[in-house]
């Protein structure tokens, strides 16, 4: 492993015991072979870690915790309140226009679909009636392909 990489790891993870076992062994193996990196590690520990050894964690004064607790409780109480104005702010005029236009398009499609079915049904009836009239005019009526057996109406064969 290169010295630059070892020194970066020493500064970040090694000194804080944040390395996994295998990486730590690899770094320590390099330190045994490289006196410069070992000296860097010792200097790092003496200048960065040792000054804080044995020091207690400084706790903030009680009034700071009281302010934090009050702010958290206040936010907790306000969390359940619904602000209708904020909810309705989504419906600004441009969104209202888009909503109305979308609604009109949907209604037009629904109504158009309803009337289209009626028109289609009416067209089917007229086509069927026309087929019957054509077959009657031609004198086809009901006829049989096999003697003694009646089959389909001519209107069904013509397309009715």
C-alpha cells in the first residue's frame, strides 16, 4: 500500500477505530515496514488525540436544553394542525384553469361516447333493415341450401 493512502486512512479512520479488522491489519503491516508512516501515526496521536484523552464531554448548560425541549414540544403540538390556506395554495388560478379544462374534456368524451353508441346502434339497425329490403326485393327471403332444410336469412349473408 502506498504511503499517501496509508496517511489518509490514518487521519480519517484508523485513529478513530473506524476500520474493519482486515484493513486495520493491512495498515499496521505497512506501519511495521515504513518508519516514516509510523512516525506520522505517532505524531498524529500525540497532536490530535492525546490532548483530549481523559477529558469529559462538555455538556451544554441546562437553559439550552430547555430551549431545545420547548422548541421540539412546540413543533410536536403544531404537527397535527392542518393549515387550510397552505393546502389550497396549490389551486392557484393557472391550476384552476387547467382543472376546469380537463374536466370539460372528460365530460365531452363521456357524453360523446354515450351518443356515439346510440348512433352506432341506429346505424346497425338501418343497415340490417336495408339488407332485409334488398333480399325481399330480389325475392331471396328465406332459402335453403340443402333440400328440405331452411338456413339463414339472406340479410345475414349480405351483411346484416
